[in-house]
C-alpha cells in the first residue's frame, strides 16, 4: 500500500470506477429476469427460487479467507477476499465473492468499513456502507418488535408469568451508542408499562442477526426465530418467541431481507453481500443462503470469517459449515509483515523500520493458525498482503520460512493492483485444491458435553493449557442439560487480539488458562455462547466521530465517507 | 362498504390484483430511464433531477382531500384519495396521487393502514405497509445518530456546555413501544456515559420527519437539519445541530430517502408515497418534493392532510402550501353518514340503525369544516363515502342539506367500485375548479406575534371563544422572541377527535376556550408547535397486537396483514 499523500482514497477510487448495470452482472450468472429484484441500477436482491431451480446443480468450490490475530497494523482480510475473487476472474474462472454487510455503527464511528480497499473493493461502496438494501434495518425492526411485544405482554397481564428481572432479550440500534448500554425503561407510572432494567446492543449482536445468517430458507428462519429464549418465568423456566406467538410477524419483517444482495467488485466480479453477525457473541460469517447461492452460481466462491482464524475460521468450520453442509476446499490465511512484526513486539509507530528479528518472532502467531487449519484437515495457502514499507529482507524471510516448513505461500498486491495482484494467490489456491488431500471435519462432536466442546476449542485452537469454569458457568451447564440445550455447538466469545483471553498477549502465548465466566444460550441460532471475559456488544463513539466529516456535495455525492 | 363475511379483505383484493411493472407506470409519466431507480419490480424511487428537467413546465392542479373530525366509525379519507385519483383516470385525465407512507408501529399494533381500502388501494400494499423503500428506517437512523452524537459530545468533555437536564432531542423507533416513553440512559459507571432522563418517540414524531417533508432539495434539507435545536446549554441558550457539526452526516443518511417513491393503485393510476409526519406535533402531510414532482408529472394531483380539516387542512394550507408555494385548486371534504351520526350523539354499536335526527345534528361538524375551507378562500366539494348501511332517507337528508346551502356534494363508492365509484366526485371537482372563484391565502401573516397566530387558528378554524396561555407558554413566547423564533408559522398539537381541545366534545362545540400548555420549537422544520394538552408521541400496543396474527405462508406470501 502506497502511503504517500498522492494515493487516492478508497471512496475516490470507488466513485471513479466504471460500474456496470447490475442486470449485466446477473446475466453473466445466468440468472433469470424474474429472479432479480433491482434496488437502483447497481444493487439487486436475488430471489430464493434460484436455490430451488439449481437444486441438482453441482456446487462450486468454497474457499475460506481467514487471518492471523488482528492488530492495529491492519491485515486486509476483506481486501484479500475481494482481490482473490478478482484474481480468479483474471485467470478465466467463474468466481463469486460472499461477504458480510458492514454495520453502520462503526462506519459513523471510526474511519473504516467492510468493502475492501484500494483496487479491491465492492461497489457502490457508499450504498453498501450506509443503508444498502435495508437488511440491517429489517433485523433491527424485528428485534425491537419482539422487545415491544415482550414488554406489552408483561404490561397487559403477564400471562406467561415472565420474571421482569430475567428478561434476557435486549433492544438494538445499528449505531455506536454507549449511553444505551444500560438503561431503565417503563418509567412514568402505570400507563407507561412496568419499570425494569434493560440495555441496547448494536444490531450485529442481535441473535436475530445470527439466526438470519444460519437459516436455510423462510420456514427454517421461522422455526429458529420461534426457539429464541427471551426471558425466564417465575419458575425459572425459559420463555420463547413461540410462547409469545411472535414468530410469524418476525418472519414477515425479515421476508425480503433474507434474499441475498448482488453487487460487483471494481473489476465486475459478482459479489453477494449478505448478513453480518458479530464474531464474538455470534459466529461472524455472511449468510448460509448467500454462500450456498454463490456456490450454485459460480465455480469458485471466496468467503471470509470475522477476526482471526481462532474465532472466524473456527466458527465458520465448527458452526456454519457443519449446519449448512458446506465443505470448504481450501483456506487462505492472510498476514502482513507489519502485523507479524507487531506480534513480534514492535510498536505501531516503529512499523516502517525493517525488523527481521521481530518478524521471525511474530511468525509464531501465523504458525499457530496454520496448525489450527491443519487440525481441521484442510489445505491452505498463506497470503502475504504486501505493503510498500515491507523490506526485501523481510519478504525473503517469510518466503524462506514458508519454504522451510513446506507451507504454500503467495504474495498479494491486490490493494494496489486489483485482480492482477491476486493472480499468484489464485493460482496457488487452485494448486493446493488439486494436490493437497482434504480431510475436512469439524473439531468436535456436538453430542459431547459442553465442557468437552469448550476444552477442545481452547486446547486445539488457542493452545490453552486448561479451561476453568466459573461457579455460574458450572451451574448453567447443569441447567442447560435440563433444558435439553447440550447438543449444540459452542460459540466462543473471546478477545480477537490474542490467542488467549488476555488481549495483551500477542504472538503465540503458551501455558495459559482460558476462563469461562458465563454462558449465553442462543437457541434460535443453535449454539451456546461461552463468554471468556467482558464482551462489548455496544461500541461507543470516539472523541471525533467519522460522522462529523461526512457530507453530501453540491452534486449530491457522498463525501468524507472513508 | 359491504360488511358481510363474503367480502374480501384488503390484502386479498391487493394480492389478487394485476400489478404492472413499475417501469410501465413510469413510461406513462414520460420519465426517462435513468430517472427511475427500481426497488424490485413494482416500486421505484424517482431522481430529484426530474424537478430540474421540468422546472419550466406548468404545474398540474393540486386537489387536497380532508375530512370531518375522525371518529371510530371511520371516514376513509385515504380510500377517497386513492379512489378519486382512479376516478380522474377513468374520465381520461392524467392524474397522480401523493400520499404519506404508513408507519410500522400502528401496522403492528392495530389492524389498519394507510394504503386505502377495498378497490381503492395503492399496491403492493404489503411492501408499502412494511419496510417499503426504507425511508422511515433512514429517518430513524438519522434521528438516533444525532442522539448518539449528542451523548458522545457530553461524555467526551461537553465543550458546548450542554445542560444534561435540558437535552430536548429524543430517540425514536418506528414501533408502538410504551415502555420506551420515559427511560434513564447512561447507567453503569463512567465509561458508559452520563446518566440522564430520556425518552423515545415514534419515528413519525421526529422533527427530522417534518423537515424531510418540508425540504425542497438536498441543500435545503441540510440547512433545515443544521437549525434543529437539540438542547440548551448551561446559559439556557439553544444548542443546534450546526453547533455539533452533524448536518452533513444526517443529510448523507437521508440522501436516497429524499427521492419520492412511485407505486400504482389497483387500477394503475400512478402514486407517489413519500414521508409521513404526525398530524399533531407536526404538519401531517406527505413530502413537498413528492407533491411538487407529482404536479410536474401529471395534470391533477390528489393529496391529503392528516386527521380532520381543523388539523390536516389547516396545516397543509398555513404551513406546507405557504412554504412550498403550492396553490390548491380545490378541497374535498370527506364525511360518512356513520361518522356524522356519531357526531350527532349515536354510539358506535348503534350506527347500523337509521337515525336522520342524529345525522342532522352531526352535520354541524361538517358545516364548521366547510366554513374553514371557505375562510381560506378555496373551492370545495363534500364527498360522502358511502356504506351499504346508509339508508335512503339519510342519503336524501345530506343531499338536501347540501342543496339548501349550495354546497357542492358527490356520493363516492370507491371502496366497492374503485375508480368508477369516484367518477361523480372527480367530475364535481372539475366543475368547481372551473366555476368557483379561488382566492386562496393562508389565514395569518407569519410576521404577526405567536399569540396572534394561535388565536387566529383557534378562533377561525376551531370556533373557540378565546385562548389561554399557561405561565410556561407565556415565558416561552418571551424567550422565543429573544431567540428570533417569532416569525414562524404555528403547528397546533390538538386532539383530532374534537374541534376543541377536549376529545369528548363531538359535533360543533361552542363557547369553549383553547389552552396552550406549552410550546415546542421545531426550528429545523420551521414552525412552532403549540401543545393544547397531553400529546401522545409514542403509542402503545393493544392487548392483542395485530402482529400476533401476521405470518408468511408456504409460498412466502404475507398473511394476516390487515
């Protein structure tokens, strides 16, 4: 990445791009006219009927992009995902990208987004980063309709005997709004409802977002929604959406949102951008429906998981792939020399200086993630996302290290060169798919105990010595067995910055214990969340929010967005 | 309206209708391809460039539909608006409808909507009544982004010295959620922000909704947004959006929503459905941009104001028409025999029985609204929205009363017969436009004092004897003059059920006083709200919310919606 001031910003590159009408992109995918629902000229929703029409067609190959533990230096996982898709197109393969939708909160908060960067972006980036086709608004509305129905039920007589101290369903906004984290609602006397403690999460943390991304069709969506546990009654038994009878209305509110959104990259590679659950208290992948649809429409599907391989890839493989019956063909593990140096102990301000020693030390982090992907039995390629500040000695070092260990590696210059910069990576991926044996299997059996499942993840994926369960967590495991919730996969909520549960331990920490503080049942989504510390489900705004630089110019164009 | 069980429901009629591709509707309006932004196949947004292209074209004639004071018997103002548009089409006129977008809260709460009824509906009704093109979600997001920026400003050092007890900007959701009316936010210690009292309104009550509906273009939108008063500082001076520097981001969030939405009626008459502010604390009309665009695209524009003529028409004429430079050609005053009988003292359960005496008594309500429209110098037609329960003697009575008073009247059967049932009304409207002198002028000069403006409305429109101002309201008038807010029109917040400020006084109350409890400055919208009593800005859900009957069937179609 050229950091000189002459470099164009992402939004400038995106706005100068030639964008094709979305119906042209759809045509290349052999979509029928009536299967495309245009949203303006450059975005469209695709009817779920496509999945029925192509039911017997052989699936394309799914390639998962993941990374080392993220650092403030930036890894560029989304940029590689987009660039790799463009790279596949460049070498004549029918490829498609399947990514998450950005959340508006971080967009308005901190400069940054989830549409790639440089010459590897999905466009129209302003639309995708703002309201897009309204999916997140539909999820916010469904979430808060449920909240209104719960409080109304209590207010109107509370037939289900909900314990107002044990309502676990929170309201959401798709914004960074710390003042809503802990609130008291229902004040003002008897006609304003029952006062109780509540809180708001950001929309991407809603269980409905996770459900939306794991549902296979509308009826499956409804079934999952009906299972959501919203509260406990005075006998401490779970109260569900089905008990309230709200699953029909929630499904209706999500009916159109459930159709995947088609857009294109700067080089016109088709992309489905759909859903976007948090990668801590949820599984952090785009929707199952989009990934499966992409596999029907293209020969190669490039998709990603949130955060590093310890969270994103682990959950993609143990939760999403398992539920959806997806067998990935290969995994791309993204790293940058800058980030590896940070894992080796270099401060962010010193990253422009060559430091082969720190790089060598930091490679231990990459090493651990490689071992994790190997534990899943999957072929992989290491992708080095190149920056202009990377020195030749540093690049040589990493290439030699990969060669010594027989790790397939490719340099990627997708930010600067778009698809051309991803050709080497695409070829290497094709190569490992062809030559390396694929023995993919999830790491644990869902029928094993909650304790065993957590221990498997902590030891195999994080490299932990042991796992401790708090008294509360131990009690919960007993309750969950009673409620019949023990046969579900585990969704770990852990810091993304470290393999351990301590965000300051970079590189490859050893000899550490993971502490499970508490569990949260996401019965609709179909997993048990294991919390290893404080998990932020509502971010705050920085001192100078990005929003304050945003504007619309005289021609009606977005400015200041990124 | 045939109330027998054999009658089809609105959603059944709407779903069985033949709907034309929206591009065919656009073609009839001579819209250029690039001016149409399709949202699926049956909805589209229209680029604001149309207004520039047709700047010099002569405007079509605007016809305002209003009604008597609403009663639980139902007046069917929206149904008449749609049916009249269809009636104009039937007699070969190029007509277009301009209406408000429905709010999701009431849709999920009480059976009902704002898309007309029977054979006079705008379609696709499920889409319009649910998320539509996301305009309200964009307004909700802009409103709550501003809230997050205010609380973040206070948390990050409060440079503007905002008095946390005097933050007047509230958060919103587009739902009926009584538990959010009064809340305490910012709990949980120093990193969660500053604790303070807050409350949520329904989205249609947001000042941003009113601004959105009065803005003439993007730059005017930004200017209005920047003027919003969000709080007072410790010196009791107003703090605005411009002080926070947030107007650019808010404009960006509303950029696409500002384009009017094109749909069609059951008989393919084009309709612009855009914006929907409350008719109590706001002005209750669809967007200025949509009304003006409709006037450029058609020869006759049928539009409506919220509630009865004392609120909706008064505000349309004194606020919207004044700001936008719209001169209505005629007003249609809708009444039903059922509702007039209620104004004459009949209980809802007795409405099916003939009662000419009560009808005669109830006509006093219609009489007052006719006088109001006459005071504005406008031609009008009384429209009787016919029900099968109306007896011949009752119909004869009302026709004779109109004849005796020389009031133009037409019977409308638009619910049952669609446009055919609106032909008589359409012809009568054309007739009065041609023959009756139009001396339209707003009722007051904006430069007169706040007190005088309120008195003019109360006396001329409501028939009040006098107006009392509370001590608080009197103090506010002094403050507002100091802040330079006295040259703005007044937006009355009054019960819709009575001409007075007492909802139980039906018919035509006399000898009553209107009490102004408090003012609220809507400086962005450009008016001063005068509150005459408790105004509900966040409705609650009923014991059995409509949402609980909603569902999606096996074919993916909406059911239980209306």
